C-alpha cells in the first residue's frame, strides 16, 4: 500500500495554546485509520488542519502526492478529501435527495448527473426511502448517515469522519459499521474519530492516539489496547477485556 495522506510535524497554535504539537503519521490507500484520545486531545483541530478549515501553524500535509498545506477547504475537497463534522451539518429546509445533490455539485454542474449520483448513493447508504423527507425531520442517526452520503457524493478518495457514531444506540452503531465496510468496499480510504472503542478497534487497520495535542502512540489495534501510555491516558483497564473479547 502507498501513503495517500502524509502528516509531517503538524502543529496548530491559538495564541499561547498549542492544540496540536508535532504530529506525524501516514494513511495508506485503502486503510481504515482510527484517531482516538480524550476530550481536548486535539482530534477535531487536526481534522480541521488537514481538511482546510484551519491553516496549520507548522508542519505539512500531503495528499495523493501533493502538498496541500494551508489549502482552503473547497480546494482540499476538489482534490478528493471529504469530511463530516462532530456537530451534524445538514440543510434542514432541503430534502434528503437535494442535500446529497449539493454534494454531487462538487464534481458536476449538470443537474441530471447530480441527481443520478445522489440516487445511486442514497440506495448504497439505505436512505432512498427518505429521499423526499426534509433534513429537519430526520433522527440523529439518519442525519449522520445523510451527512456521510453527501460527503460520498463529492466522490472522495479519502473520507474523514468526526464522531459519526456519537449518540447512536447499539443497533444504529452496528448499521453504521456495516455502512463503513460498504464505503471501504467502494475504494474509499477512511479516517475516523470515534469514542466507541468496541466499534472502532475491530474495523481499524491502524490507530493513532492523541493526548494533550501530541501523538502518544500509533499502531494496529492489538498493540494500541495493550500500550501502557494509551491505557493511562485514555482507555483505562475497563476497555481491554471487552476489546480482547471482541477480537477473539
């Protein structure tokens, strides 16, 4: 596998606060990479720096061989990197189908083609039965799935998901995991921030752990759950038996 996303020495400061400090890791084409850490670890700030919502204060971001450091969000999107948000952002007064069509306009200006893209992806993500529903009428699980569908309509090579399973019940989480497997099967690389470890660890190829704005560990899930620094900073002893049971 080749590196699709390369983060080197990335830092972000807000005045005297270092939200990210010297973070480096690669994401290979076709991988699912989990990004974990306690609240305030700098995960969403890192997402914002990679996706063009914040310019990094230091370091570099390379995507598909191009240096995209400091590119604005729209340019990053057109390069093939899409994301969702921790706080769901759908268009409440537009239909589900029209929400997805908006995403498709990142790749085409032809309405007929945008509708075709939207209809195909609504079928893929299981939202076709809600195509005519308004965005403000959806449950939180449906809104999260809609946001993922809209991001997919931009035809990304890399999809970044910021807590796509937060607030979901166990059945909805299981459905979300199946959706991620479907997305991966469509040759989309995935980076996801998630706090539900029993969900994230089994579907991730690699896990990157942040604490206080810095990377403290990186590796396959089986290594991460046994890393003393990760256990002390984030997982705690309560997670390890449950995760090991999941892997068995």
